[in-house]
C-alpha cells in the first residue's frame, strides 16, 4: 500500500485504526502498522499529525513485541511439557504427534 499520496489527516486516521484493531487480539495488524508508518513517523520532515503517528507506531511495536514474546514462551512451554501433561495437552492439541506418550 502506498500511503505517501494520502493527506496527513488520513494517514493519522489509518494509523489509529490499525492500532485500535490490534486490540482485537490481532497483533499482526500492529506489526503491519509499524512497517507501514515507521518511515512516516521517524524519517519525514515534521508536520502536525506526526507526533500522534509516532506514538501509535511505538505502541504498536511494543504490542507486537509483547505478543511475540508471549507466543514464543507458550510454544516452548507447551512443546516441552506436552507429553508430561497427558490428556490435558491432548485436549489442547489439534494434531496429536506420534512419539513419547
């Protein structure tokens, strides 16, 4: 998406929309927000809406980082303890791998 042609108020509105959408348990939207608006927030000459865009980009990056750490932690914990958790882990699994039970 090319946001360079959009007016600054529209950029702010779009950035805010993606930031708020991330709260619907969609951290991928926060990552997209960071990618699309990073240059707009930190490398462009200053304009009135830039401070708010910068804030949304920073918060989106923090949210993405927190979700990534939480997801990786859960994957590691679940994969290392799946066999020990027995039937409880089997109920949480869509595919039950063959191997140690």
